C-alpha cells in the first residue's frame, strides 16, 4: 500500500499540488484506518489530509479518479509479494492447462511471450507490463510524441521480437492458420493494452511537464511580445507571483521594540490597580503599508506591460490596500474605481478600449495629474510611472514631475525599453530621470516581481 | 473521550446516523472528517460559505461525544491573555493588601535586605500559582478531564501572530506558560477551526489540520435538513422552497442564501400558515433570504420566472 500511495502522491505533486512529507504520513495513517476497500471513503479521507484548499481539491479529485482507475485495472499487478507469489502458483497451474491445450493443438510455441499469450493469463501479463514499463521509463515521458516509442520498447522487453519471428515462421508453413490467427489477435490486444498503460502513465505523471517548461519561459520573455493565447496563463503566473510576494511581506504589521517601556501607556493601563504596575506596555512602531500611485502610459507598445503591472498590483491588494491607478495616453484619468467595481479582466479591457492606442503626450497628461491627484501625494507615497517617455516631440512638462518627486517618498520610473534606446528619437527619458529615485528597465514578469518586491520591502 | 464513545464513532456511517438522530443531516465527507479527527487526533479546518453549518458541526460533535463545547471566537487583536490565560490581577492585589500585616510578621527580625529577600523566597511563587490563574478557552480545553470539543471560530479574523501561536497547541496539544511550564492536555480535545476565507491561512496551520470544505448542500440533503429542522412543513411546500432557493443560488447575488436562511424562511412560512409558494408571499418574505437591498431589487422582478422554474423542477 505504501508504494501505491507513494506513487499517487508523486502523481499529485506532478499535477502541481504542494504536498509535504508530514501530509504524506497523515495520508498513510488515514488510509490504514479506513482501509482501501471503500473507494469513496478513501477518496474523502485522503482528500482531507492531502489538500488544503478548494482549488487543490478539484485537481485532487481528477488525479484520484485517473490514478485509481488505472490502479484498479492493475490491482493485481501491484508488487506486493503475496500477490506475486499467488500469481506464480497460478501460472504453474495454468501452465499445466496450457500444456494440455497445446497438446490438443499438436504444436508448442517456442517463444515465452507466445506461451503466455496462449495461456490467456491476463494478470501475469499485467505484472510483466508493469515491470517492463518501469524498466523502459514510462514515467519519465515528457511529451505525447514519446508514447509510441516507449510502447515499442516495452513490447521488445516483453519478447515481441521472438514472437514476431515465430509468427513469421508459423505463417509461412501455414498449417496452423487458426492458431496463428488467434496468436496474432492476442498480440494486437497486448499491444493495445501496453499503449493504454503508457498513455495512462503519461497522463498521471507527466502531463504537466511541458506546462512547467512553458511557465518558466514565460517568466523570462518580453511582456510586449506575450501572445494573446498566453494571456490566461500569464494572468495565473502573475497571481502566483503576487501571492508569494504578499505572503512574504504580510507578516509584520507592528515591530515591538522590546525593552523600551512606554511609560505613559503603562501608567494608564495600571490605573485600575492602584498604581501597581502589573501590565507593562512596550513601545512599538506600526509598519506602514505604502500608499502607491501608479501612472501607466497605455499608448502603443507600453500598454501590454501596463496590463500586467496593473494586474500584479491588484493581486497585491492584501498588502498594498491603498493603490490608486491612473492611465493616460494624452489625457489622464483615474481608474481606481473602475477596478474596484468591475472584475480585473473587464476593467482592463475597458481601459484598453478607452485610453489605449492614442499618441502619447506626457506634458498634457502630467498637467491633468496636477489637477486630479497632485495634492494627495505626501511623504509616504510611492509613485510608480510606467512609460517609455516617447513624447512625440512635445513639451514634457518636467516641472510637474519635479513637484511630484519633491512631495513623494519615492518615485520609480519603469521603462519597458532597454537602456540603449532611451533618449533615441522622440524619447525624453533624460529630462525626467533626474527627478526619479530609481529608473529601471522593466519588461518581463521577473522585472515586475523584483520592482514590486522592492516597493514592499522599502516600506518596512 | 474517544474510548468512552467508541461505539458511537466506530465508522463514518455510524457517525452519520448518530448525527441524523441529533437532527444534523450531513454528507459523507463531513462524517468521514469527524471520524478521522477522532481517530487520528487531528484538528479539522472547516471552510465554506457562511451559513452552511460549520459552527453547528462543532456543537453537534460535542453533543455526540457528550463532551463540553469550549468556544473561542476570533477577532482582530485577539492575544494570548484572552485566548490562553491571564493572571487574576485584582485578586493578587487584594491578597497582597490583606497579607501586609502577615508579611510584616514574617519580616520582623530580619537583618538587612538580603535576609528579608531570602525569607521571602522561602514562600515560593505564591502569587503566580494556579490559584491566581484565570484559564481562558484554550487552557480550559487542555485541562478538562474528560476531553472537550474546542471550537476556534473564524480563525481567519485573528492576526497572523495568533495563528502562529496556535501551532504548538494544534500539533502537540500542549502549551507553554512561562511561569508554570508546559501544560499538556489531560485528554486530547477534538479541535475544530472554522474559516470564512477572508484571508489566506498560513501553510503551517493548514498542514496540521484535516481540511473539510462544506459546500451548499445538494437539493436532496437540503430537503432532509428542512424536514429535520422544521418537521411540520408539508412536503409540497418543502420541495418548492428548496427548489426556489436552488434557483436563487444560481443567480449572481452579493450574498446567496445559505442553509440557515432556508431554515429561517421555512419557519417563517410555517408561522404564516402558507400552503404553497406564490408571488405575494415570496415578495413579502424575501428580506429573510436576502440581506442586501441590491440583491432584493435584483430578485424582485425575477420572482415569477424563478417560481416557474422551481415548480417545474419540484
């Protein structure tokens, strides 16, 4: 049972569930308690010990059905010693029967596989398939296209070569055609069985491998070139990264300075006890969540990066509750409410429809910002600007940007273009750069992760 | 506690029947979780939308095991002194005042500060002993002789620090008190934690618990629940009512009606002597089911359609 469960947990991990070894032990204990005869009961019990949220539970249900269906078929093939011993005995007896049968036919087959097939002893064949599959690496398949190759390898290990030869010889002499037909049929059946088994193993253990590869590639590629069909996957990746960041930075809300007595609060707290100091109150500093204002240029190619930056920021809502967002290409507008009212996807779509793909005018946009939100910037605000500073040769209104820099705690400028193209053509990056705490290239998910991590870290 | 109730919890099926006898209709998953919790001695983390009977599960479990239910409601700012123990400051103060004269007697004749202090030491920590300890829910649960059911309600509302503090209790059933040492459970309590998912719980906490998600019940189970809770209601109305609620749950509402609302509604309809559902009755009692004005406004024009769909189904 340990092996079966171990494999099952291995399969679950492949499907993306984070299962610790402590949970594995719990699952084993639970399985021992409820036994493995009652499938629904086992499913509930293992589910409770192995999955800890609803989403994982759904994946678990799927894998459970897949795994134990195949397990049921190969139940006897599970390598506990008693079953094997029983099978050996069975084979002995069936060999006797086989001999009679062969005698009846008047011929005996030479190759062992042919003998086994004529035995029609399915369970022992399954044992052989399982062990041959392990030897041929059925579990390490990474791509669908490998299935036929592994199937072939298993068939060879089972002794298909000899069987084929023998079949050829028998067929040429043609005297036992009925028997040859039967054997051929059995061979095809076996091949089908092996193929099914390999496919199942692929589904259980390795279906997600290519996805993992794709995910790690998507982390690195340029956000401007993310394909439409990958948006959904990117969205999930962003959410995952955001969750990680959030859990890293959500721990401490208050740092207690141990050893520094807060005399005023201590006296107040102990007034009820006649001035005896029972409760000691210590000084503590509240860790402020930064107020973030994010300004996104949504014109042209920057809009793709803006989409993911905003998605990321809103996934961080637990730790960054006070995010205000503004978008512009020439006119600027605040979209904070839009994001609150609509779902993320719908709001993004609306933003892109209304403001995106117009020629950008930083001067006009910054002038708008003065009237909308400049007064709300205080010394705890972090301002993040995402833009390529390509201003179509207009006036950049740098004085406003200087004012923002003066009032705020930090100003970050994220430029999706590489440093080599700053200030080329109509880009006026060098005009804004002196009034930024930090200027960075940002065009992949990794960059986003790093930048926002530093925003959160700075606040502590 | 487990041994005492062995025959009541010897299989999930028995537990389910026992719960049914107590008027709590539950799914196989719930019964299995209680079974595992009793036998593996692990806490259960119960999640699900509000009003599906998470807290009720704890109450019925305590009834089933005939053990006291100790409930701790979590909220932001909950700390050790409210959850675990506190010293009875007032009593300590009073005693020191009363014993002032006695202390004078003890101290009489002592030469110098050193001797006085060493004499005081001979009395041990009188004021920090069990007598002056005010046990709060967690300590009560650990100390109860015959075992107990400990319900830690809405753990997601408590701070993360408190969650970390619970870990020792949940895995080893013991707790450290600086002045007294480690307190071990006399008889391991059954612990149930409930969460409404207002924030993500830590992995360390989840790892220590069995996870149970209670969804809205299926129509068949909900009918059984209603007939157990409001047995006087006639069959036809009950079917209509459950089907109608089912239709409501498919709509996109701010807060969909849960089981507790269904029961309230059934009781109200019984009180009003309603024979079968119609537009008027639904309209007048809709505020029992829906808790937001927006939702009520959204549902009102749809009542006829919903009712039609519900009657067709039932």
